[in-house]
């Protein structure tokens, strides 16, 4: 079991340099800008986003959700959606970079995401629906990316043999390890003394990375 655990974690680290996890990181950052910090607790929605993403990732890669993944219509739609998301992410990255340049010059800056999202996200029900929908959508799109074939085989064989519960820890280990870029972003965003200018340049770099990876993958 220890050997399988090491293989699962190693496979997760190997698959972590995945363009789709960078898109997830971009959405994770944008989520904090969309939700106001007043009546809404951003931390709860971030936890909800991650849990929904992880459970959806397991469902679409190792569960019945694979019936959808293998359909040509879904794969075509996924390519279109991802390309559109990458274009939007690139634009937001440019706005973050522009804000960083303005900050360097000491000029006033408006939030490039919150100003364009409107006050509609300042509602618990709407925020919950947006969090759930984005988590499920991104997990489904991520399932179209590169996967470690051994881990996929292990998960699906265990499901067919009725050993789903016994293999869950291994699959969770794989998913958690493959999401290390997200944990890194989470840790950076949790630094309370982070300067606004540094936050803007970090956001810009993450958004540019995500959009570039998707565009290069689906060009």
C-alpha cells in the first residue's frame, strides 16, 4: 500500500504541470476579486470551490462521468470553452499588469475584476451557485487533459470490481499532489502583508501562464 501511495503521489506531481490546473489557479484568484470581503466570507467559498473541484475531478476521471468525457461532442465543446476562457484570462492578465504599472507610478488603481463583475456577486446564493458551477465546469474541462494512465487504470478497475472505497485514499493523494500550483497560489494569497503591487504582478503572471498554456495546447 505504501508503494502504491508513493506511485500515486509521484504521478500527481508528474501531472501537476498541466495547463488546466493553471486555469483553475486563475479562477481561484478571480474568485477572491469577484466576492466582496464584507458580508461574504471568501475563505468559505474558496474551500467550497476546491472541494467541488476535487470531487468533480474524481468523478470525471475515475467514475461514471467518463461516459461524458469520451463523447466527441463534449471534447469539441471543451476545446471551444477552454479557448474562450484562455482569451478572457489573457485579457484579465493584461488588466492586472496595467494596474501594476500604474501602481509603480503612484497612480490610483481600480480593481479590474470587481469593477466589471458588478454587485450581483454580493449575494450568498448567487456566490454559492457561481462557486459550484465553476468548480464542476473546471473539473470537467480538466478531465480532458493529460492523465497518468496507470492511475486511471487503477481507479477504473477498482470501481468495476467494487473496491472504490479502498482506492479512494490513493486517488485523493494523486489529486492533491497534482494540485500543488493551486496550494502555492493559496499560500501566497494568505500572506496578509502582501503588497497590492506584488499581488497584481502575481495575478498577472498566473493569468498569462494559464492563458498561454491553454492557447498553446489547443492551437
